[in-house]
C-alpha cells in the first residue's frame, strides 16, 4: 500500500472537547445496547400472560436478542473493515429503530422473538464498533477513561430502560394494563427505544471516520486531519507508524487470528476468556430478570421495579468510579478486586437462596433480615462488577489487540460474549424452575472464583500503552 500523504505536517494540539464529543457519540451505541437488552425486564410477566408462553419460550423471548447480538458481533469487524466504522453504526441505528416498533406490535411470541433478534443484530454491531472506534480515536493517556464511556453508556441505557418500565408500569397500574391510546403498557416499553435509535443515527452522520481505518484505505490526508485533533504532535510520523503496524496487503480476515500452529493466537483466547467470564458471573440475570426474581421472594411488582431502578443507579455510580481510576490503578488490579468481591457476594446469595424455606408456589421465602441480606448482597455484587468486569473488559477488548487484527478479533470476542450471555439468560428460567435460585447462584459463584485465577495468571496490564505498542 502506498501513501498519498508525503508532506511534513506541523505539530498540532489535542482538542479534548472534540475527542469527548466523538467518543460520546460512538458510545450512544452502548446506550442502545444497554437499553435494548434491559427494556424487556419490566415486560417479562406481561409477555408471558399475553402469549401464554412456556418458561422455555419466555427464556427465548428474553434472550433471543442475544442470538442476534452474537451474529451481529461476529460479522461487525469484517463489515467495519470493509465499509468503515461509521456506516456500520448507521446500520445498527436502523436495526434498533425497526426492532423498537416490531417488538412493540408483535402478533405472536414467535415474531416477537424475531424482532428482538433484529434489535440484537444492532446490539452486536454496536458492541464491537463502539469500543473499537473509541480506542482508535483516543490518546493513550485518556483511552481507559474514554473506553469506559462505552460501559457508562451501557449502564445508563439499562437504567433509563428500567426507569421507563417503572414509570409506565406505575402509570398504567400494571405492565399488562392498557395505557396511552389503549395500547398495553408493556408495548409502550419497547416503543420508547425509537427516539434514542434515531439520535444514534444522526450522531453517526456527524462524527469522523476512524483514522486507522482511513490509513488502511490509503486516505492518509483525511486520517491526518482527524489525528491532528485527537493526538497532535508529528502527524507525518504518526501516520507512518500506524501504517507500519498494520502492514497488510489484504483486508483483515479471520485467518489473521491463527498462529503458525493453526490455533488461535493466545491473545484471542484471553479476549474470549474475558468475554465468557464477564457473562458467566450472572450479571444479566440481575438486569433481565430482577423484577421476576424479587417478586418470587415476596416483593410486589412495584417494589421489585423500584429495587431494579436502585440497582441501575448503583451500576452507574460504580462505572463512574471505574472511569476515574482505570487509567490510574490500571486494568488488572480493578479486575482482581472485582473478582474477589463478586465471589463473596454471589456466594452469599447462593447460601441465602439455597437455605430459604419455600412458600405455597414453590418460591424461596426470604423474610425479615434474610431478605435484607439478600438484597444487600445483590447490590454489592453489582457494585463489585460495576467498577471492574463491566467497564474494564470493554476497555481491554478495545485496546488489547494490535491494529492488524483489532476489528476481527474484537468481533470474535464479542460474539463469544453474546453466546455466553445467551446461555446464561436462556438457562435461568428452567434452572430456577428445576433447581432453584440457590443452585443458579452457586454456578455464578464458581465462575467468579475462576475469574480470580484467570486475571492473576493470564491478563497483562495495558495501561498507558499506545495501540501501536500492543
């Protein structure tokens, strides 16, 4: 590949406002990611009643979006390398908008699952593009904090979705009751996703293309114009450095992830391991099923949604903590502290639910201090996850792979993450019905314990390094 950018460009100053603007616009994909996956929380029971669905179909209705997410994530890297990061963001925005209307007006449980899968495609695309784009458009000393914007956007999206569900349910009296224009409240929950989807599409039209994608396409002068605002310094040298680290005479492909022994590169295995463990600790059981979970142990529908909203606030606060300290303490220490905290809190939940007596409906009955302890442990678990494995994994996935393989490697890691999410979310209803909450949280505790050893033995620190040093 030859360069059309030869001349020396004067050093320039970093434009922090510009960097925050484009990172925030890209992170809107994370907001929709969180919103789309959490909005179903308040509608679970109403959907089950509306379509007289079995536990397995409800599991698919809740987690069907995750299958679409895995597919979208798997192909996102190739699409981004072929058509650019911005065009893939636009496609994701369209999928989000279509899914919003389709999920709000389904005819059967089966087309509801199909519409949720379409939204999942958008989630999968956004889950790959946002961290990759932010990492590629951030200075090394700010990349951890800017990369954490993705997770902050996700948890804010989750919180806003839970808040929408709560207020709509309170206004209608129940998610099953008719609300505005006589339309059932649960349908309105899904329709609330349309406005942010449109905003995401508009934002994608405003922000510039990734400089590293532009260099891969031989558009060096355009890349230099973007780099002048986000990194400054000797632009000619930076363009040449980025090109040298890419060193490709073909479009990135999945075969680039293979080592000389034909197995996956070790760094890809580490990325996949981070993705799997991030989901196997059961965090999304809290956000997808929390209203059902707390109702099953004795809380009312309204109180269950209040608890869920409080949990969302805790998630936002802890993510802000991660943004503050990820570039100071580093990635590995935060992951390790989080793993230890998650193991303790999940173990507490497993013991509490496993030893609770059952009521007439077969649900664990947590009364008095037991209910308070379980509630405290659940929210402490979210706290431990929120400052560690939630944001830090996305930061690392965006930065740990080199320029040549970043998009496709991130696609594989994100696809594996969504498959793991799907397995956990789909298995929870039948697991709850067959073995109970104690067994479910026992499995999540084991995953959290494994994550401790994974971090100690396999994760390397990436704080302060440029993408070209990876």
